[in-house]
């Protein structure tokens, strides 16, 4: 019984590491691409399924690390640290006019 518990704990720890590694990978990808990327582009570069990337993108948006810009049917994602104040104002102004 105790052996099973240690295996379960090990599996959970591995999943947490994978989750954190993917989040770090997404942040790294966005830091290298200041032009903004779609979920499909990020998932392709990260080597993960788009549903998985979408989940972590939303967590990173909630944490305030990523900015999401809607362009019609496409949503572009930017690392907030890489955006200048002027770009953020332009994006928000542009979104209000749509």
C-alpha cells in the first residue's frame, strides 16, 4: 500500500514538472517572437497539442504574464514584458474601435 502511494506521489510530481516546463517553454517562445503568435503557432513551436497550450496560455494570461489580442478570428499572444507602453495603448485603442 505504501509503495503505491509513493508511486502516485512520483507521478504527480512528474506531471507538475511537465506543466511548469511547458509554461516556461511558452514564455520563452513568446519572448523570442515579439510580433505575437497564435495558439497554433505556439503549439507547433512547443511541440504540444493546441488544447494543452490553450490551457496554459489562459493560466499565464490570468497570472498577468501574457497579453492576448483579438484580430478577427485569430488571437495573437504577446509576452507583456516585451510590449512597450505605446504598443499596449495602441492595441487597447484598436480593440475599442472594433
